[in-house]
C-alpha cells in the first residue's frame, strides 16, 4: 500500500501513518522483489497434480518430486499445495455382494495379514458396482498383495457367476505351475459356487473368506475400490457403459504401471515387482 501511495505522498508521512520504521519498510520491499525460490517447484507440483488428475496428495507429490531429483520436504509441498488450492480426492463407499448363506463358507485364512513376501503368494478379490445413466456395470478384479498389482479383472452388466469365474481363469493362466496363492474374498454368493471352488481346487489353491459382515477382513481390496472410484469414476462423466469400460481399462493400466505407492518406495506396482525380481 505504501509503495502504491509513494508517488503522491512523502515516504516519511506514509511510514508514520502506517507505524512502520524505515528499515522494516525496506526489508519488505526487498523481500517482495526477490524471486520466489519455489517458483519452479510450484509449476512442477501443479503439473504433477494435473497429470494424475488430482489423485495424488502431498505425500505422493513429494515422492514424485524426489524421483525427479527435487529435494524438498513434504511439509513444504503440503504448504504449497494448500496455497495453490490443490488437494487429493475423497473415497466413496462400495457395492456389497453378500446375500446370506448360499453354499460352503471357507475359513478366514488370511487373518488380515495383508503383506506378502513374494509375488503370487496372497491374492484378494471382490466385486464393486458402478452406475451410469440408470445402467449398472460390475467389476471383479484380483489383486496381488505383494505389490498391490491388479493381476486380472472382468466387467459385466449383471453380477453373474461369469463375472468372477472369467476373471479367475485369466488370473490363473498367468501363474507358473509351482505358484499356488492363497485367494481371499468376502462371503459373496459367487465365491461359494461349486464351479468357482472347483477352479481353485484344480490348481490346489486355498480359499479364504472374510467373516460375515466384517469388511476390514478384506481391507486391501476395499482400499483399491475406494481409490478407483475417487480417482477415476467420480472425477469423470460417462455417456455410456462402453465409455466407462474403456476408462476402467485405462485406469487399471495407469494404476499398475504409473501410480506410485509410498509403501513400495515410491514405485508403481509393476516397477516394484520388476525391480525386486531383476538379477
């Protein structure tokens, strides 16, 4: 304000009215004229935020900046993102497929032990629902707990048995003969069907199920569905189910190959698996 009024009034008068000393005034003038040390970082933060469509919070933005060679504290990134009005999106609720007792219930062998020591040791699966213009689409993926990678997935317009059996067949085809992962799900009716259980038995794969009404027993899959919907589904408009299916395909590829995870040392699931298995 003083700078703006200086052409019309003496500086001494303006400082006296504002209650500022001359040294304080010149200190702030110098500070305002100095280049912003975060100018370059700000442009990179905005570019990362836009590229990932708001899916990254300040911690992932910090990890991405460090991968690019920028040494910056996460608190500084948080402060700059708050200043820019940038924040990550919020996660929604999910579809539940439980219909009561249908067939045989498997024990909870996973016991919320969501860490795996090697690829294809522990898998989790579930079904979620999307709605577009009065129509529904159901997604059935299977996730490897070693790195959070989506191993296989299937979509259908109705929650039919083929939704999970086709997905499972695709996932099983990617296993080596010696690999026999534990496969965990909720107590959804699809997972209790004889044809689904036979696919597992033929490959000597142990089946595990969450306890009734306890979503935390399959928290890893719940987390993926929350991420998928908050980072993709609720950020876009879809004119048709076909458009949604194409978008899901693109997002899962992005999730597997590009989207970094802090617990994977700032790598994407595929990058982490590839790096861990390289000689």
